[in-house]
């Protein structure tokens, strides 16, 4: 056998075996066993050829390496123009926070806000929403996955967030504004946010359609027009743990979701306070106390792209993140939107839509919504399913191919699919092969109850 043949065999065997080991570490048994089987079969066949036909080993080894190198080079080329999310600035509109599900579920019968909303603003929603209120709330007895031991994990964290929501507005600036260049301010803000636990931090100029038209989550200012004259928005994310998300739709994923909302809330409050002490105005926008649409800001700042499931798809962790925003009049350097091929990939993938238990994710084409061409999620049926389960489901996050952990193999594939439409199709085939198209939830961590 020629040394080149042996080298190429070892290279491919080690690559497939390494993917198998990585898959087992990620608790992906199907991918682990399948890739292990492929490694064994390849190794056996390859070296059988070497013993049976040693005369062709040089040419075979050389040809194999040339094909592999050519494939890698081809998939690395930025060929084919990936269409970005289409936004028509002249058609964009503000959105009323009173219409979101959490705001509507916060309305109590026989209160002025309830009467105002269902008699004047959206009377057609009253019957549906009243039926929805008859279901157990998240974490309450009666839901499918309610557990008197497990459910309080989530409830305890959300209660803490509720207790710190008033800290989102840190008050007036302390002292006169410190002279600091936009570059220096941006460097410090991003560095501090990452030190506070942020996975990624981006900045965009605050646009009119980023801001809610009216407040809807808090009863004390319900229905008031929102006026936010800050100039910039800082958006940042934290990672939802892969093992926890892959228990979806069980309670660990809801616990993980609440935990990350807490972490970005704490980071946002600290960041807004830091800006206050530089002498500038700032406000944190956190769970239950937003004045802005975080998803729109995250897209425009380049934190990720808007995917079929209605969430931001980040380059390194897909939709497996939670975000918060700080707005300010501190002068910063603006980041740009990114185009990593999400629109094309989501067009051909559709795993989130196929696996959605409530069929809330659009399977067809995009539609224009307030000046943005996107897939529209049916929030009513999605949230109804949450109430039935007693969790926030998250199956769409778990099945999204972009949600894979940031390991060498997944990062390499991400590099290819960001650049090449052919690589996206190949990646989808490989994802179907190794992980399947149907969601299979993983076991709960041992510190959850066994019931």
C-alpha cells in the first residue's frame, strides 16, 4: 500500500470517528452510532482495497484527496447571492404592545383595561382569549407537564424577574456627560456586556418601527403612547443550554428559558446603570418591561437573521438564545445587518414548521407584515399550546439545524452554509440523515424529578 493511500484513509476514518465521539458527547445517539458504523465500514473497505489491489492505492489515495480538497474549496466559495430579509422602510409601522399574547393574558375581567381592549380595540379576540384564560397558566396545576417539584424552578425565576422589572429605568444621568469617543464607548459597552455574561453584543441606530406604539404589559401605564427619543439600541444575547433545550417540550426547557431571560435582564440593568454614571440617558428593555421589539433590533444590528420560526437565528447558536436591549443617547458605532443564508436555508428546511405541535409556524411562502417580508407565526395557537403543556414548548428551537452546539464539526458546516447555497442543501441532507426530521426529546437532567 502506498503511504498516500494510508494517509488519506487515516484522515477520513479519523474525521468520521471524531464526529461520532462529538455526537455521543452531545447525547445524539443516532448520529453517534450511524457515524461510528460509517467509520468502521469505511476503514474495513478501505484497507481491504489496499491489501487486495495495492497497485491502485497511489492513484486512489491521490484522487480521493483531490476530490475532498476540491469539494471543500467549492463549498467555501461565496457563490450564489443569498437573499437578505426584505424590509420596505416606507411601509414599516409601529406595533401596539397591547396586541401581544402576554399583554392580552394580563388583562383581568371587569377592569377598565379589559373593557377598553375587548370592547373598542379588538372585540373579535374576546371569545378566544376568554377561553384561553380558562386554561392553567404556565406553572399552574392542571397543565400536561405540571409538577409540584419541577414547575417551581421556572416560577421562582420569573418571580425574581418580575421583582426587578422596575430597575429597567435607572433614573436620570449622574453628573455631566463624560467626554468619550464613539469608538471608545462602543468598545467599553461591548466589553462590559460580555463580562456580564453576554454571548454577543451589537449596536444599531434606533428606528421608529423598533419602538412599540403603546404600552401593554403593565397596568399602570397600559395604553399610553410610548415616546423613546434615544438614538442607539444595544442588543445582546445569552445562550440557552443545548441539553436543556433538547428536553423540549418538557419543563427543563422552560426553566432554561426563564434562566436566560433573568441573565439578560440583570446584564441589561447593570449596563443601563453604567451608562447613567457616564452621564447619559439609558433604559433596559427586559422581560415584561419592553418599550421596543427586540427581534427587530437584533436583526438590524446584525445579531442574527430572522428565521421561519419567527426568532433570530444567530451565526453560532441559531435561535438557541435569549435577548435584551438597552437604548441610550450615548454616541456609539453602529453595526450592520448580516446575511448568512438563513432566508434560503429556512425556505428549503421547514423542520420547525413540520414539527410544530400546534401547526403555528408557516409552511408556505413569506408574506408582507408591516413592511417586512417574513414568515408569520400564529401566536394564538402557539401560546394556546403552551398553556396546555405548562411549558414554553421550544420544539422549534430543538429541531432547528442551526441550534447545534458550537463544536468543530458544526462550526465548519456553519462556515460553509453561510457562504454557499449548495452547502445549505448538503447540510440539510446530512442533518436529516444523522438527526432525522422528527423531534425526539432527550432525558431531563438528574436534578429534575423523575416523575
